[in-house]
C-alpha cells in the first residue's frame, strides 16, 4: 500500500534530515516511528504527505507517486488545528467541498458519530475540550476516506487519561475502515498500544536503526507482564539509537 524507497532530505542550509529511508507498509497495517529529536520523524511525514519535496527517493500509495498533497493521504497533527470561525460540522466537512450536498451531510454525520460527537455538530471549537477537539481532527482526517493516515504526535498535548482514551478510540475507528496508518510518537507505550510494527530511528541524519514486530494481541493490556516486557525491550533499542548521536549533539 505505502512504499517508501531510499527517501532522503537535505535542506538548503545543508541540514541532512533523512537518509535513504525505505519502508513498505501493508494495507491496514499500523506502523509507529520513534526516535530522539533530530532523527527526521516529522520530515518523513511531511515528505509522505507531499508537503515537502524529497532530495532523493520516492513515495507511492497504491502504486501512485506522491509528490504533492494527495486525496489518498491525510495527516493528523499534534494540535487539532480547527478553524475557529467554522462549527464542528463545518470543520469536519472542510475537505468535502466537491461532494454533493446530501452526500457531504451524510459523511459529516457519520464522521461525528464515529468519534462520539454527534451532539456537537453546531458547537464552535472554543467550546470543546482538548480531547474533543482532537476527536474532531480525527473525524476531519477520516471523512475523506484516505487510504493512508499519517499521525504526527497526535495525542502528546493531552493528559494521560485522555490520551489513553483516544488511543483506544482510534483503534475502534481503525477497525471499521482499516486505513494504513503511520504514526510518529515519542511515547513508547503509545507505540506499543497502537502499532503492528515499530521503526526505531537514529539521528543525524535520520535513518532506520531497527524494525520490531509487536506480537501482542489487541486490545492490549497496558498493565500486563507481556506489555511491560515489550516496553523494556523497545526501550533498550531506543536507548541504543541515542548512543549513535554525534559528540557535539550529546553535549549541546
């Protein structure tokens, strides 16, 4: 479904953000990408979303090359980024301008129902809690029915209880449509709760250190011994990735 081949990015100032990143993500698979600051995680998502141009390499979704924003791909940011002058329903339907009115209404209604906000259609973003606003962002991203959903630290600004609740809710929504998902996170537990595989990156420039299969059955018990063991193993790999930092970065 999502094929990333030898993707590299060097910025005009000479910063080498990403080097020869290659990854294939199957249809319906959830892959998490973790790593320390400077390992190119957010750059990777912007390249896949078509928001930036790669210096080298290709991104394809269902065989179609991605060189600019594409309807097959959508992105959820760390902040909800709702438009304050639009109602909740209007925010959800923002990307449906080309849809027929009746179909647009049905898609918006269904999107709000899936995130548990059917009664909030006519409210304004300022009337929402942080968790509710992020639910609206999820509905907006999914209502266009993308085949690939990218998530850039989507729950990091929320408290621990709300974050865990939305992680579980996202999986419930995913189980219905099963979009391919690529998640960037600093949260090891989040990666273990959501992902089928975890890609650990090392920085300067960003590249893959190791890919780890997560064999825990869903729904995953955060308090189980198996979860704790998987967390321990993943933490060891993450710590190993940080040891690859150059000396100037460790002392900065």
